[in-house]
């Protein structure tokens, strides 16, 4: 009876894995089947390197959106990754138990806040703050970067903290036995030992930053032009799709599917790059 149950669970798990793989394959087929023909109609070079997005004139250049996604994501990484990793280190090895009981639920709660709530916070708080401090309209690359930097914190902190706590205590105790201070033991022994998990947290955070739509739409300005500074408005690939898909038709609609293909490849390249970097560091 026990062997029968084990065999049954084995096939259930295998079925779940196959369904997951099939879902990814079907999504890829749908995206590429809908987007590649549009790229060929428009011209791959004109589509990827064009700087004008005017669907009424059949001009479909997404270079401003590609640049916008890169700038906003890079800004989120610069802001969110250092804060997230340092917070995880504090919570794993420096935080008092009573304070940890308060911080941990608060960070978990941040992960469950809807994107539109973050966007509303950015619209009401961050946009006026950036406008008063730096000028401009306030809806800019800088504002979107700050917003996304805040949004990716829970993912990075939770993953990095779990990785740090998974490092055997013998590593830390051995460093102390050799005369290292608490801080030196943490930063020179524990953090390098947990770098694989920390890198995974960064990858997940970057993936959320790239794929975020609603909050970016509310604070980035949504201007389909090449940005000249951090205070200029920008439109990302995700924002371009969500803003125009509701009324797009014919070639315009196909061009939006092609934009989704570019976004998919963009995310894939970043994930593969991080994975290769992690493997290189682990050698």
C-alpha cells in the first residue's frame, strides 16, 4: 500500500512538472508566433532601433522603450540591491530577536502589497518629492527607479536572509576561533558562503523590476521618446503594452505582441547572464 502511494505521488509530481513546462512552452509559442511576423513586416532593424512610436503613421520603433526599461531597471538595482542585502545581513546576524519579530512580518507584508498601491504611494509621495527637490514634473526615470527599488526589497531581503541563515554555524564559529571579530566573520565568511542564494534573490528582484507595469505607469511619465536625463519621463516595454493593447488593432496589435517578445528575450538574457555569473563565481 505504501509503495502504491509513493508511485501515485511520483506520477502526480511528474504531471505537475509537465504541466508547468507545457505552460511555458505554449506561452513562448504564442508570443513568438504572434510577434515575429510583425517584426518581419515592420523590419527587425526599424523595429528595434527606431526612435519613433506613432501607430497611426505606422511607425513602430521601440528603442525609447528598450532604453526606458534598461534605465529604470538599472536604477532599481542601484537603489534596491545594496539596501536589500545589507538589511538581510542585519536581520540574519545583527538584529535583536525582539526587533526581528517586528521587522520580519513587516517585510513579508511589503511583498503582499498590490502594485497599484505602490504606484499610488509613488504618485502621492515620491512624485511631489522629486519635483520639489530636483525640478521637472516629478514623473521621471528617477522616481520610477526609487519606486521599483522599494518594491524589490522584500524579495531580495527574504531570499538573502534565508541563504545567510542556511550557512552552517561552524563557519562562523571557526572564524571566531581564529580571532576574527563578529563583523569580520559575517562579511568575510558568511556572506561569501551564501552568495549563491543572495544572487538568486537579486535575480528574482531584477525580474520583478523588469516586469512591473502598474506602478511604473503611474510614476514614470509614459513618454515614448528617448530620455535625456534622469528627470525626463520615460515609457517602459511593459507600460507600452498595457497602455495601448486595449484599443490596438491589426499591425498595431501585432507590434505590441512583438514588444512582448523583446521583453521576454530581454528578461531571458538577464537571467542567463546572472546564472553564468553565479556559476563563474562558484568555481
